[in-house]
């Protein structure tokens, strides 16, 4: 109750923050050093949906596989490079792209998922488990506190930082037509400088988002899990990033 009262007071005092109802079941805001400034239910283990894809991208990048290698299997009727698949996984949150990255990981799908869990252990994400690379299954779980560690680790990968700031993945189809796959975070491309951005949603998880961005108050990491739906998660995360 105290946290709710403080949050309401901050919302009232901060004229720059757009007041929206906070429906997230678990959330936190951390500073540039990872220190938690405020949060709720931060140690509650919850499904994380497509936030999973950050871990998928990291282990693929850790493998040292060529980013310019064209993957034999087609996606959108086109053979794509490993780098483009990473972009699609992060920007569009494309499940097929994430699965293909694991399918063509050294040792295949199983080895990829094992690497994801080993990476979680190395990052001391002690309450996190990964069972697939996409986040489609509710068995991919973590906590808001663990996800700070995931976001900070992801921010060290230039390709993830680059993808987090892409408003869309595009490639030419003809001289007049372009394939375009928009970022699932509508804040990207609208004046915000992100280090990391990843959304997620399945029914079991609710609306989810993690983002590290540069704000007027400095670098802030926002983790938000269990928001009501895909329309509520981003306004709620934006509000929290401005409050602390």
C-alpha cells in the first residue's frame, strides 16, 4: 500500500509523466548501475514471453557463427542472413526467426536451449529457466530482478543495441516495393535512445517489456511483467521510466 501511495504521489507531482493505470503484476526501475530505485513483486517468478529472444540472440552471438551467412531455410520467401534473423527476432519479435537461429546453432535446437540456460547461470539469473528460443511457451520464466541482469548483459552486444533502435526491418522487394516489419515497441524511432528494447506477450505472461534507455534522469532500466495486454505495457513502461 505504501508503494502504491508513493507512486500516486509521484504521478501527481511529475507533470512530465503521462498518468496511466499501472496494471503490471511485477515491475521495477533501476539506475545505470543496476540499483533498483522502485519496484513491486520483483522476485515473483513469471512467464516472460518473447523477452526470451534477448537470451536467444546473446547465445547465438556468443557462438561466433558468421552473421553474414545465409540460412538455407526461407522466411518470408527469402533466404536471410543470421544477422537479419537476429534483427527480426528483436525488432518484430518474430518466432520463426528465433527458432531458425536455434535450429542452425552448433549442435542444433537442443544445444541452443542448453546454452541459454547455461548463460542464465553465468549471469546469476537464479530464478530463470528457458525451454525454447521464442517465448511462446509459458515455461520460459524469470523474475524482474533476474531480468535486470539479462538487460545489462544484452546492452554489451552492439548488434542488440543496434536492433533495439531500429523502428523496422526492411528490404527491397521491387524498385517500388519494400518489405517492412515494424518494431513491437512503438517508442522506438520516436526520439528515445535505447540500449535495449524487447517486448513480449502470451496469455499466461500478459504484456511484458524490458528496456534500457537514456532519460532526463540518466540511464534507466525498466522491467515490466504481467501488464493487462499489448496496449498497456508500453504506456506503463514509459511512465515508469520518466518517474524515477
